[in-house]
């Protein structure tokens, strides 16, 4: 795989020599972003069930009315969802070329098929009515059901996705020059675009949303934090796969040295790469490339080179491997130590160190902080390390105090 792929169809065509048309609108980065959420959900469910088996979460109960026919609000919500699906899906099939050319703009636009929307709305609404009517009882009854944290996986994913993307967008405004001006000119376009997402902004935004939801649900924050740490780093690794395969600009600085003899066994792609056919259609590694390197000639033309004019460090590849190592460490810590909060503390420290190290060779806008040239991740990552250490000390002391108090009661 010595090139980049804007869409999943391009990826399959390169691997198998066959272009599958239905995958042409599916952007590679967007696909891996969705896959990252799916992987996180599966690992989180596994971790939560492991903790539930150890009785580390309080069981909550909820009264549910069984045998009642579908309400108007249930039918209406299903119909509304069906309308959105039909409105976009039917129009997309009828205008496949336009959808394929710019799937993101198509999805976020107001273009669609009203007839398709109405047909799907009727079908989805009727299905909800039929499904509830099939379960209807002569006399509805009340049942008390247990609700465990692992039963709420989709809630976590939705909350994290919404608040995470919002946080990633907000932090982009602080990192990218002229972002506030662009936002004021087109606020809807800036917020709805999938471009310009910062990892730490998404992590902080998603964490804030999840903490709010856990407090609302009265779920133990420390035990949940330990369960969510491995999924976070695994999802990050999957997301970086999308960065590398699409060539989204999240690469390193130019490499102007030959591969060391110590790394002679390493494929050249892992040392330096020029990201041909990258999704951004960038031929300069960073915005001010020619200003910083006037001897390299005039600005490149994408139509002529279709790759970076100078190879760079493939930093997403390095992060994928580092994240997999961190994932293994977190699983080991979770099984070895029973201190609530220690896994999340380990995650914060290792994630902060990993990001700080990789940012030294990555292209990103930098700020002058007391004479030091640092980018946003290099500013935030030490805070993660310090926060992890503080959390680890707090969790350890609290665990020892709880153990000592339990022994006195025996």
C-alpha cells in the first residue's frame, strides 16, 4: 500500500483490482472514524461486563410498562427517522454521481427526495405500530428490570460522538489561524464540516459529555474511567489508520536523512513517505513550506506531482504501534491492580507522553510560550501527564483508606 486512498472504493480497487461503485461515496477517513467508535463500543462492553462480574457497579432498576400499544410519540419518532433515511437514500441513489463526487457535502446539505422521505416515514411509522401491537396485552403490566452500565453502550457512544466532535471543533478554533474569522463568516458550515478536528479537543469534549451522563445515571466515575481507558486508546489507533490511509495532512516533518543502519530492516514507507494521492491534494508538507525553503522553487502544482514534493515522517504509523502497546499495558494494569482509577491514571500518563514525543516530529501550528515553540498537543499533553499522576496518587490513597476502614469493621 504505497499510496493514499480518498475513498474506500479506491482502497478496494488497489487491493483487488475491482472498483465497487457503492463504496465510492464512502470517505476513507470517515469510515475509520466510524470504525473507531464501533471498536471502542465493543471493547468498552467487554471491560464493563468484566467489572460487573466483579460486582464493582451498583445495580440500578427501572420500571417498564409491558404490553402497552405504541404511543403517538413513538410512531412519530420512528417516522421522522424513516423520513431522514428515505429523504437522503433515495435522492443519493437517483443522483449517485453527485453524491460520489462530494459525499460529505451531500449528506450535510438540504437536498433530498421528498417522495422517498414520505414513503420511508410511513413504512418506519407503521413498523413501530405493528411491532408494539404484536406485543400488546389485554391488561398492560409493570415489570422491574435491572440496568447495568454495559446495557447503555449506545448511549455512551452517542453522547461521546456529539460532545467529542463539538469539542474537536472548538479546539480547532484555538489551533488553526483565521478559524474564528471563518466561523463568523459561515458558522453552520464550520460546525457541520468533518474537516478540522483536533484529537485532544475531541477527547476533552467527549469526556465532559460522558462525565455529565454518568453523574446523571449515578454510575461510579472511577470504575467507569478504568473501563473506558483501553477503548479510548484502541479507538485512537483505529482513527490514525484512517489518517494514514487517506493522507489527511496529519503527517510529520520532512525527512532529509537516510534511514539509519539500525533500522535497515524497516520498510522505507515506515521511515519516510510522500503520501501520493492524499485526500487533501497537498504537495507541500505544510502551509509555509516554500517560505521556509525558498531554494526549493515555486509552489507545486497538484496536477503535476499528486504527492508531497518532499517525503515526511509517517507519524500516524508510529502512533498506531505506540497505541497498541499502551492498550496492552492498560489491560495488564487492569488485571494486576484493583485500585479504582489506576487504569485511567496510567492512560493519562502514557497518552500524554506519547503525544508529546510524536509532536516533536509532526507538522502542526505552533505558539510562542515563554520563548518555547509549542503546538496545542504539546501544551495539553503535560497536563495529561500531571493529571494522571495526581489521579493515580489520589486513587491509591483512597483505596488504602477504604481497605483500612473495611478491616476495622471486621
